[in-house]
C-alpha cells in the first residue's frame, strides 16, 4: 500500500494545482457555449425531470408489493442519479491519462493528477445534484436521522470512482481496448443493479450477480435512506468496503508495476 | 557577451545543482499491447528490453554549463526528459536542487479556445507558478513575448511564432537553478532568437546551471565548459568541451568516410561562382554573396581551378538596420566533408565594414594557400553581433580545384624544417 499512500500524499501536496486543473477541465469542456458550465448541470437535471414527468405525472406507474416505494419515477431517480454520477466519473477518469498524454510528456507532473482531476470535475457537477436529491426526498419521511449517512455515502462513492477510475486509466494506457470494454460495461451495468428494478424482483438464483456491480451496494444504500429514511443495511456497508479495498489493492499494484513506464505508453 | 564560466565566481563554490548516479531508462518492447496488459496484471517478463540510456553519472555545480552531444538515437532526448522529470528513470537516482526549467517542446498545454492570458495562468500552474506570482510576472511575460493587446485574444488566432514566443516567455519567466535546453536556440524569427539567447545568457551570468543539447557543435563549444558525448545510450566521453567535441568530430568523420565509401559520390552541383540559394526575405539578416577571386574557368564537368597562389573569399551580407554582424568561412575537402579550417571575424576580432549601399562586407585571404592538389569546398556563415545566433549559412556554396605541382600524400603543407 506504500505506493498508493505516496501517490495520495503527492496529490495532497499538489491540491491547489489539482483544483486549477479541475476548473480548467470544466471550462474547457464547455468553451464556446453560451451557457457554459450550466450545461453540465442541465443534462442530468433534465433527465431526472423527464423520469419524474413520464413515470409519476403522465403515466402514474406504480411498483408492486415489497418495493421501497410505489411511485416508479421516485424509485428510479433515487438510484439513477447516483448511477449517472458513477458512470460519468468512471468514464472521464478512465480516459484522463490517455487524453493528458501531450501535457504529461512535456511537463513534470504526477500522472495520477489527471484521474483525480477527472473525478473531481465530475463530483463538482454531481455532488450539488445529489445534495438537491436529498432535499427533495427528505420530506417523504420527515427528515429521518438516517439522512446523516448520506454525505458519507457520497464521499465513499467519490473515493470508489477515484480508485477504480485511476486503475482503469492505467489499464487503458496499457491497452486502449479497456475503454471500449468498460464503456460497454457501463451501458449495461445499470441493468445489473437495483437502479431500474428492486433487488427482490431479480431471480433468486441470480441475485448474487448484482454484487458484481460495485454500485449495487451504493444504490441500495441510497434507496434505503432516500425512500425509507432508514439506515443502510450492514450488507451494503460490507459491499462498499469490499469494492473500495479491491480498488485500492489493484491501483497499488498497477502503480507499482507501471511507475517508470506509464508516460511512455501515452 | 557570454562569459566563459570559469570567470563566474559569484556563485557559492561547490553548491551542487544536479547529481545523477547510475541513471538508466529501459523501454519494454511488447509483441502486442495485450502482452503489456498481461505483464501489468501478472507481473511476467514477457518483453524485450531496450535500454535507451544506461550508466549515466554526472554532477553539475552552480554556474556550470554542460553540452550534450551525440548521434541521433544516442539517448540525448531521453536524458533531457529524465532530468526534466517528464519521464521516470528505470534505474538510478536524480537529485535536483531548486527550480528546474526545461525548454523541450514549447507550447504544450495551451488551449486554443482560451485567451493568451488565461493560458498564461494555466500554463504557469503546470510549471509551479502560482496565480499570485503570475500577477507579478504577467506584464513582463507579455512584454517579452511582444504580444501586446493580442494577449486577450484566443490562442487559436495566434501565429505559430506568437505561440512559441508566449511559451518561451512563460517558461523563462522565473529564473531557474537548472535550465535544460533542447535545440531551443531556433525559436521564432531572428529578432526573437536573439532575445532568447540573451535571456539564457543572463541566466547563465547569474549563476544558473545549464544543460544544453544541440547538434550544433559550434554552439556547444561556444556555450559550454563541459560536454557529455552519448553513444548508443552510454556515455562515451565526459570532460572539457574542446576535448569531447574533438573526439566526437573524429567519430563523425570516420562515420562519414564509411558512408562515402559505401555510396557513389553525388554529382557536383555548385561551381566556383556563387549560385545564390533561394534568398530569405530581404528584411531578414542574410548572406548576399560569396565570391572567390582568381578562379580559372572550368574545363568540362570539373569545378574551376584556383589560378593564384592566394585564396581570397569576399562575403557580403545584409542585416537589420544598424547591427554589425560577424562573418565566417569554413574550408573543407569536397565530398568527404573533412574540415580543413574555419575563420570568423568574431574569433579574430575583426570589425566587418559597411559599404555605401548598406551591405556588410569582409574579405579573407589565405596567403599562399598551403593545400595539396584536390577539390575543396567553401561554406559561409553570418552571425549576430555576439557570434551566437546563426542568421544565415550557405553550406558548400562554392567549390574550387587546387593544383599543386609538388603534391605529396596528405592534405596540407605545414610549415616545417629538417635538421
């Protein structure tokens, strides 16, 4: 774990630069548009609004017995927004090293700065949206104390994206196909999670497969807090810990093995 | 004028700026990218190793200037990148003290949609200049880059010269302890090149340590007090510039001889009279003519014969208003590229004179040209007033044939006596 800790310490020392890079990434992405960074917020907001309008207002669809809530739109949004945040952060972080090749080859900077900046740039967009989500759902169960676990969940999700995003970025640098495979996995992954259907609707024999998706633990926990106002189940916390630990171990290994060659691969 | 570094004694003696020991860079060659992934995940050695650089150890003290020479692919760029920190070594240690500035490839990291000023702040943050420091440096950088109001236009509207000027002004805005330069003396137009050279000189005179990589042996000799010759990734020689450059030149000549033996001689293009290459725009400093006196007309396909015992070469050049240039010539054996002699007005301390029509003119006479029978080629060079910036060069611009009745094996007649 020494390599990973050293890397984290370096990033901590360079946090001012990391923040500059983050602001720049957001500005560069929307350079030349009239609304600028507002587009970053508009897209997820409009998607969520569309879910609400279509499922809860126009069609007023209802979930069956045993679901944490009856309204389909309300259920969907509680899992979908965190999933969108996860997919966005992971995809950006994964491409970050390859994209930063020209800068890294000409400036003496630690490569891990770029996955970190990608995750931060994504968090800057989605953290306020997730906070809005909390405000919108809190009245459903009278501001239950379990809402206190919500910021911790968001922080752990950012950590998950940083660890796995950085690991995937190194793998993508080694083999570009990684990006295609992961992009495909991200588009399908939403079906292998309780985002669209409550977990109890999955065939009992296949329920274990849900845990292959790191976000299953998070989505379950978000839904418990937002829809029921209850503390997340212990299984969710264990799932999160396992995926975080796996990410840290993998990243540590990749950092150690790629240390002197990473920039050459970009 | 550049001071030879032995005269710079303001620096605290013995302060080491750079210490490198056992430095090596290995490139792992995989048969396919998949193999790279398996090596990364499984930790297997399924690759061939190519050592671009191995076994480099050196120590540079404050104020020293090291020139890096060698053939293409000798590992010069790898060494510069390792020292600049843009590449990680596979073995060995690098200890740097103080600020390191590398002028490797300029303009990296500029975003075309942002203005010059925005890019300045962002580019500065990449090389460790904080926004607060940049506020103090900004005006100086813009003035040096001569961008004026263009600084608030998007960089995509800049000419390539403007981008390079801004980039150079930015990286050299703060004085470093160690400056790494890769062939960067060829930045922008003549006027800006001169400013760049002057800024680098100023750093050097303040005691900055410089690592300079160039194919121009002339510049290495002029700037550096130490030189490192890299050959196929390993140091071949490290020591005083003159000795190392001489050893390297001998190696280059041996290589050229090998190549000349292998290939048939290219057809002679130039003759004794000056065939002016396509001239640069008149407002730039440039050579106008190189004339050899006393040539007899050529017979057949040969080049003209020198009809007088003396060789007299007259050089004419134009410069920007008011700048007194320096002129130089080089004599070589035609075809083989074996250098015989060079002479420059800056080396000999001769002041080039301006004629009434504004051209600068100098003639050099080799009295009783002591060359044996053979064909010889003349190259001419135009330098700035400091002798550092090469404004124009006409390589192999004139050829002549020397006939010496009493020729014996060898190239020249040296003054001698028997006893």
